[in-house]
C-alpha cells in the first residue's frame, strides 16, 4: 500500500503530539507530527521504551530457557555451551537496535541464530521488527532464508523432546506467525496514516472549493461592476460633452444636464460603494439593493433617452413579470451593455431594442443600430464588454451572437432559455 505523505501540519496534530505523545510509536509519531523528526532521528517515546524492554526481557527469558536445556545436553561440550550463551547474550543486547537497524539486525541474526541456540528469541524479535518497519520485499527475502535454514538447524541440533519433523514444523509455523503479526502491525499503522492523509486531502479540497466559490462570486461582482458603472459613466460623458460643446445652451437645458450628471454620479458612487463593500467582505451581500429584472428595461430606455439617445423599444413579451429573475436580469444586462456600446461607438444613431419570447420558446434580445455617420474615435478597451456578455449568456444556458450587418450597422442578438 503506497501512502501519499503531506508534511503540512493539521489542526489535530498538536493535540495528539502534546497530550498523548507517549502512546504512539516513534516511527508513527514521526509521520503524524513532522516537527518530531526535524532534529534528526526520532527519539523513543515512553511506549517505545516499554515495548523494547519487554522484547529484551522476552528474548533473555527464551535464551535462559535454552541455556538450561543446553547445559543438560551431554552431546554439547562446555566450550560450545559457553560460546552459544555468549552469542545469545550479544543477540539479546542487540534487540535494543531493532528500531534503528531492523534490516541489518535481521540479516545478522541469520548466522547467529544458526550457530546459537540461545539466540532464538532475539532472532524471532528481529524478524518481527523487520516485518513492522520495512516493506514486504525485505521480509520475504530474510524470512525465506530463515525458513529455508530451519531444517538445517534441527539437523545440526536435534531437539531432545520432539521428533525432527515435528520440531521443523513447529519452528516454521512460529516464524510464519511472527512474520504475519509484524505485517499486521505495519498494515494497521499504514491504515492510520492513509486515513490521516485522506482527511487532510478532504480538508484541502473543501478549502479549495470554498476559495473557488469565492473567486467565482467575485468574478460575478466584477461583471456587475463593469455593466453598471460603464452605463453610468457613459451617461456622465455624454452630458458633460453636451455642456462642453454648447456653453450657450438655455439655462433649463444646462440645469437638466447638470441634474442628470449629478444623479448619474450619485448612482455610480452608490453602486461602486456596494460592490467594494462586497469585495471587502469576501462574500455576496444579500442585503444590498435588488438586482434589475426585465421589468426595469423601460427605466433603462428612459435614462438613455434622457441622455440624448434615440432608442426604440419593441417588447413582444406578453407578461414581463413572468420571466424568471435570473433570465430577466441577464437580458437586462445584455441590453444595458449593448446600449452603452452603441452610445460609445455609434453616437447619434437610432438604436432599436427588441424583446420577444414565451415560456418554452426562450427569450430573445436583439439590439441593433445603423452605421454611424462620419468617423468615430477609437475607444480603448473595446470588445471586452461583448466578451463578458457572451460569457454571461453561456452561463445562463443561452447563446449570444454579435457582428456587423450588410449595411454596416451592428447587431447583438442573444437567446436565453425560458
């Protein structure tokens, strides 16, 4: 089982490492708490000391029991018994190295266990440690060699209480049991680490989804900012230009133009203040002013006419109030942006806005204007609004087409599902 490791700490790690650190093995704690291993090799925890001491006592007890049977064996000389016990004592002392060098200890125990009867317990503990701390390929090689040498060992050192076949079968079964137990402990630790990594990935994915939703909300707010402010600022530009080129206009017209400028500036500042407030809060403002719908199209056309545009509205929708709010808002924004573009790129022309549709057929919005007379100065950033309108219509499940007519005019046509 492969484990994907992530060195970023989680919120649960400090509590585990602080309150119950002594309950975890140092190898597992090193994976859970990356800070535990930054100073080098992980130090033993209280649990490690208890387990290691227990393993040492178990290996020594098995060695002492084997030494008693060895001393009573008339076929073993005193010098061989002393050498056997010396190797067994060294093997029991080497048990303390099982965490640091599990593979090296297990390999070293193969010849030691073959020559020393009292080192059998230490050899089994070394095999168990190898199965816990190293992958299966190392366990298969070392364990396979040890299993293959069991018949040779009992041929060289026959058991006085058991027949040859019984002794070999018992030793083989014991070795396989030790290997299986060690692999079970390792798989349990890997399962804990995999669950930890899975929970961490779930938290990361949830955070990424939240950030993506926030980014999409801010992009929607940015589109609203472009649609609203572009319309307001275009009205300001038109009336300011009229005052600049007609300084001798009657006071009534000047006062009316100044009133439109003041009202448009106030509305633009109000819209900008709300949008900036939403961006600072990081989430949509549900308590703001209501979004425009298709019913507000008449007001939009009236504002454009007050700014001096020639606008004709042809609404063939029998019941505008029955149009869904999202569809009506999208249609309103398309008409608003198209009127703003016509005001900038085709000043003085007559713009026709056509609305048609019914439930089940969809809502069609068409805004067209003829070719302007004379040269029109280039406006920086042209085309960005049409890109935003195409995206808005696509997100609503519809489509938008725009281009030049045969007579040189410009047409924007959108279809929205209803």
